[in-house]
């Protein structure tokens, strides 16, 4: 019997039109999009379904993506597929916690709206930066940037793709040092801040105040946290971890390897795009990886899993 993990993408996976077919064809998904519009006083349909400039702005992206992922999850579970464990990359961790029963959909969506605003306002545009480092191992990257102040690792995505973060000048200096040390490519990313950097510790503390007032529930299944790449079974740990997560590296590769070590052999990426599937191809070819980004994917994936 397969052990199944639902995994959720982070910021960058969003695209106009995401979730529209779920909204139009699935009453439970429609209900969540409509409710999210009321909870946040935002037109979630316009934000997610139509071409617009706001979808790529952090304060809107985060709520839009988590709403979409949770609406899709409703449909997947209604069709009879449920996970044994969940995980989400950065922002996706909120969808993972809600899917694991640790908080309501409303609280997850409200929290990421606040998280997006805090992260966006932490530094003026252009002060912080992030860059993807390709074809270099983590240990070499860590040693190369260690002497440079205000640049650290943001994401351990998969072998050959690690992201650095920090103040713009420090990231640019780090990029040059990494190229000199043998990195195949270092690509500056189109982001508005130094996400997952210690520089965002204050934003994390502000989010912590909101988390302190948020009601949580006993987890029905475990989820894996980005902060430690370990399973969380006690919801009481969650608030502190989510506060830390804002300024800590995303240990995605380590999280996936942990789940594989725990016997998870089937991963279902729920949300737009195939970012996590791309990472998994480089992490392990020994697991089954599926994507649900459109309504038609639901039946196909369930049929494939049941036929394994």
C-alpha cells in the first residue's frame, strides 16, 4: 500500500487562470474561493483567474496561491484521495498545515495575507535580493558565502539548485564569488525582498504576534516543517516554527529525503505548475510523483495511484 504525501508549491508557482476550472466545475472549490474573497475583502476570482499585475505582488500572491491549493485539495479529498502526511515549500507550508487539520482554511488564508504584507514591507524594493545557484553542492556554497556579511542560503531546493538571499550588494558579491568558485550559473531572481534571510527576523516576530492569536487544532496527520525538515505531530510547535520559517532557510530537499526515509513512495503536488515535481526528479527517481493542477488531473492521478 502506497504511503502518500500531499505537497504544496511556494511563491513563484502562481499564474493567471489557476483554479478557474475548479471554481467553475466543483461547488466545494467555488465555495472556498468565494469565502476567501469575503474573508480578505479581495476579489479572489479576479486575482487568480484574470491577467493582472497584482498576482505577482507578494502581499497578494501568498493568499491567492494558498486559496487555490486548498480549493484543489477539497476536490481531491472529495474524490477519495487523502494523504498520510503533508509538506509545503515556504508559503505552501500553510496549505500543508490546513490540509493536515492543524488550522482552518480561513486562518491559513488570513495568515498568509498578513505574512505577505509583512514580508513585502520588511525592506524597500531593491534593497534585498535573491539568486539561484546552479550546479554547485550546498557545502561549497556555504563555505564560499560564509565570509560575506548579509548573504545566506534561502532554499535548499534540490541537488544543483540552491537559492541565496540577503542585501542586494551582498548577494551580488556572493554571486561573483560563487562563479569564481565554479558555479555553472548564478541567476538573480525577480523578487521584491531578501526572503528566508535573517534580515526578516523582525517580520517573523510581527507574524508571531498574529500567530499567537490564531486558533490551532490537533493534527489529524503529520506535516513536515521547512525549518528542521522533520515531522511535526504536535500542533503546539507550529506557531514558533512558522515564526522562525520567515527568516530561516527552506530545507526542501532535506524534507523530501526525510519523507522518503519514512516510507513515503507517492507524492502528489497540488497547485499550479510542476515546480516540486522538477525538484523531485533530481532528489529521487525511486518515487512516484504526480501533479494536480487542473480538474481533469484529479481522476487521472487517483486512477494511476490505485493502479500502482
